[in-house]
C-alpha cells in the first residue's frame, strides 16, 4: 500500500508535472517574476469560473481578509462578528486592525455559523459579519444576508476552505461560494483545494467601486503611480504561483469530485456505526471536502483514537483543538462559556481524516477498517 498522507501534494504534482514545469520555466525565461501576463490571465480565468465581476489576487488568504476589511472602511471600535470555530486567521485580522472581534457559536451538524447566535450578537456597533465556509461547505448565506440586510451590515465570506462549492438560494439561483456577500476571500496555500506551490490568495467582489478601492490597497494605496491616497499594503500573487494556478484551475472541479468520492467512501463505511457521526451537508450547498471531519461519540476516547491511527501510520488531525474565545490572544471578559456550548463540545469530539485527490481504495479501506475496529472495541 502507498504511504497514506493527510494531503498528497507530491502525487498530485506528478499528474501535471510536464505542464507545470513548462509554465514555470516560461516565467523564468520571461523574467516577469511579479505581475505580468500569468497573473492577469489567472485573474480573468478565475472571474469566469466564479461568475464574479472582479478578482483581485493577493499574497495569501490572511491578507485577503485584512484587505477586505480595509476596503470596506471598517474603523477601530467597529464590531465584526465571526465564528468561534475556525482557523485563527479570521479573527486575527479583525484584532490586528483594532476592530472588535465578536465570536459566535457554530451549528453542531454543519460546523458553520449558528444564525441564532449571530442575531443575538448584533449591537449598534456591529459593522460586518464574516461567515466561514468551514471544511468545504457554505454557511447558511440566505440567513446571513437577511440578517445583514436588516441591520445594514457588510458580509465578507471567508472562502479559504470552500472554493468551488455551489450555493443554492431559496429562489433557486446558484452561485459559487465566496460570491454572495459584499466580498469573498480565499487562500491558495498548497494544501487548500486550489493550492499553489507557495503562498497566494484572492479577493472577489461584484462591486466596481469596492474593487477599485481594493486594487489600490493591495498596491501601497496607489491609484496613480507614486501617489498614495490611502494607507495600503504590499500584497501580491507572484507570477510563478499564478502560472501554477492557471494550470490547476481547470482541474478544480475534478479535484473536488475526487475529494467527494473519498468522502462518500468514508460515509458509507461509517454509516452503521453509532460511535461515529459523519459530516452533514446542508441542502443549500455542495461540499468540496477541504476536510473530512467526523464527530466521535458514545464514550469513545477521541484522543486515544487519534493516537491509535497515528500508530498505524494513518495521519489525522484535530481541527480545531482550542476554541478561539479561549486562545490566549483572544480571551475577552465579554465572552460567556454558555454562549459557546457547541464549540466547547466539538473540540473534544472532532477528528479529521486524510482527504485529497490521490487516495485509493486500498488506503481508504485500511483507514476505515482501522477506525471501525477501534471504536467498536
Ligand atoms: C487557510 C485559511 C486562511 C488563511 O489563509 P493563508 O493563505 O494561510 O493566509 C484563512 N481562513 C481560513 C478559514 C483558512 O482555512
């Protein structure tokens, strides 16, 4: 059996090596290391794929979130609501900009923003909501947009984990994840569903004025060369990364299908176990399985399972082991433990299994058998 990896970047590269190597060499020969034709072409390819008016590439997914908040003109003291159960980048940039993070609990079945908790958290100071499309499926965007409209709030979708997912609104219209709110952001970190070979990110919007503002912010606040109208940052997607992404974007739907196939294998294998809760996909979204995350229940020791799988050379991870409201950097007297019941429970029960485009049936069978054997002991 091939060695099992959490994410098999080498195997995936081998499938596209000739095209990637050629594209990288052509960037080297052109000496267009920053900017240049690959970045422009990838930007427009991604606009077409997402069906969004503007894609603004940037250096990584964390910058994308920060720049989105700068672009919306959020100011110190403004409250920004996001989830307690996500990667820290989401809350980090809120704090970094001296905005006030307001963390809310998630829904146990989908791991995404709990809409009742969102409603409860709104105050006169609230300016924006940042739903995270965690693990590869969309948050309930109809509900988020309704709350935003009622309170005149901006919506920034953190789409680092769900690029390629489709969201279907109650009116039947289908949109790509990240193109529903005022702004969407994503990451091209190597292990993400659309990963480059270094760091990369992008910001999406259908708003022409906002796109113009953001294009200046990513480039030192310049709208005319050497005239700095606003305080900006330096955040670029470089040409080598764009060249890789141009090759991988047409493969994204196939990559998502391969992840879904592995996830379906897991779901079927675990369906009969009363110790395992398999991922629940909401009716309004497709799932691109950035992570395949189980909940382990019925008295099974999750941490012992984690170790047992490692002992059998099955990589696995706890996403996430600490709620953001309990992280040293983000503790705040305003938070009450009873407002985070779900996250406080999830951190003890979740476990994420290997999920990527190169898993074969022999590996999947070994993983599911090893896990089932442990939980049925
Ligand atoms: C990966 C990730 C980010 C940050 O992306 P980087 O490119 O690593 O900066 C932000 N939010 C979420 C939910 C992520 O998973």
